[in-house]
C-alpha cells in the first residue's frame, strides 16, 4: 500500500471528505474491537450450558474492564494530541521521540494492569453485588481477559500513533483479521470443547495478541516521523509530561465515568440475573453507537491539534461543525436501526425470552436517546485538541458521575423500577452536554483570538 493511501493531509484539502475518511475506518475498527466481547456474549448466549448465567458473566464485565484500563487509554489520547501537534508544527524529530515514549508507556501500563486486574477482579465484582450464581464465572472471565492486557495497551497506543498521520485503515485491517479469528475460536472452544466462559475469554486474549503484533509490524516498517525502533525505546520526560497533562484528565474522566457505571451496575445487579443479562445484551448496541461518536470525536481532536499547531483557526472552526454534524446523523441512523429492529438484533445475542424482554426495556430508555452523547464528546474533543483537557473532564465528572451516583442511590429506592434507574442516563447527557458545549464556545473564542493577534 502506498503512502498516499494511508495518510490524510489534515492541514490542507477538503475537510468533509478528510474527516469522513478518517472517522469511518476508525469507527469500524472500534466496532470490530467491541465485537470481541459481543461475539463472546452471542456465543455463550446461544451455546453455553447455562445461557443466562454465562451471558451475565461475560457481558456485565465491561464496566469493570473500562474502570481499570481507561486511565491509560486516556494517556494514549494524550500521545495522539502531542504527536499530532508536533507534526502540525513540522517538528519530525520531536514527534518520533514522543512515539517511543508512548510505546514504552504502553508496555509498562499493560504489565501493571495485568497484575492489578488479577488482584482486584473478585473483590470488585463482590463489591458490585454480582449475583452468586454469576460471580465465579465472571471472575474466571476477567482473570483470563487480563492476561492479554499488555497486548491491548500496545494496540491502543500503536493505533493512536498511526492516527496521528491520518492512518485509520491499517488498525482496521488488524481488527478484521483478529476479529475473524476471535469468532472462529469462540465457536470452536465453546461448541467443540464446552469451555463456555473460559473459552470465549481465551479466544479474546489470542485475538488481542494478533492485533497488537500486527500494529507493531506496521510501526516498525513505517517510513515517516512515526517510525518505531525497539532500540530507541525509553521515556523522554518532556514528552511524558505533555502526554500526561492532556491524557490524564481525559483518562480520569473516562475512569470516573466507569466508576459511576460500576455503581449503577451494582444497583442493577440487585434486580437479578435475567435483568443483568438483558442489560449486557443491549450494552453491545450502545457500544456500537458510541464508537461512531468516538470515531468523530477522535477525528476532531486529531485534526484540531494539527491545525492548532499550524495556527489554522478557520479550519478548526469547520472541523468542529463537520464532526458534530456527521456524528449526530450517523449515530441517529445506527441507534434507530437497532431500536426499530430490536426483535431481530436482540435474538442475535440471546434466545432466552425473559432476557430479551429486559434488553428491550434498556433499549427504550438508553439506546433511543443515545445520540445526545455527541454534545459533550465532540465539544470535549475540540477542547482537548486545543490543549484544554481538564475543563471537559471536570464538567463530565459532575454531569455523568456525581449526578448519576446521587440518582442511583436515591431515586430507585423511591421508585423500585428499571425505568427509574435507566432514565438517569439521558438526563445526565443533557446536563453534561450543556456544560461542555458552553465551555467550548467560551474557550474557543479566547484561544482563537490569541492566535489571530499573534499573527498580527
């Protein structure tokens, strides 16, 4: 594949096609990565000996996994912003130095998360009031899953580096290959060897090893400022500080977001195994929709950071408008495709009628208004691209964390229904979106004014 097919020029050319061509492969990559877990849920939901228990064990672990890894995934976002900014300023050597710092951090964080996950999986699941019949299987899944954590971190950081030059296609190719492998291994281990939860976890780990290995090969063979060499690995203090300044607030925001979801999951667990399993099924569709939004969010942060580095104010304004518009339209299409076709889509993951009933309830309250997430995701991305990561993090902590926690431990006690618990999501999205979007408008005016005065 030639260089021109891989690289998007973010400083010149048509922004509509540039953002679209950047975001679509990225969305497809993220959806394929989510399919690792979705295929796990679908296979055990149809072929495990105890379908409801296995579905709950595999599908309800998302909040736990995200809680543990999101801080470091946020740092990979910081690496993306810093490297993109160097590229926008034409500082190739500094960009390459940051690449090696990022990959070193990826390996260190992956090993750390491996041991952390093994030690806290059971206590955390117990703290979440995981049903007793689900607990041993959920622990087993997490213990095996976290064995692959170093490879998950290498893939996430490696793909973030590739995105700095507009390359979202090769990470997609990695996940197509590993995704097909994951599905095949799932069916083989569960149907042929009756390994159920352990089988799908092992398949996921093997698939993560493959995707990480392929990304490393691409970086090692790259002929640009992001080329990677094992001999140059190490941590450059200035690069690390810049990455952490942007990445830690973004990671803490996601981490605190996951904490609120863990607490809500603990309240949800009290409704019983079928409700937990139904929630796990619908969570797959929410994640698919989120990855559409996340793709345009990452396009926004990457394009904005390069154009801020090059002082291209007019393009920055257009990047925000186009990212928001395209993300809203495509997420609406995906949300309502799943919602109106819910009978068919839910059956892909479970043949249990009770589980399907509770899955449909969650779809009504959460999936239908899910497009509201755009208001704070795209605005927050634009702010991070301008170097303001703490502001959207603080706003999101209040709107999606503190507010949800207060709601989860008060309202459902007054009205003990699933609807009373689920409705907190769209309400929190409206609050957070209002706060972050308002902050973006105010800060953008100040930042762009300084850049334009600097030109004069």
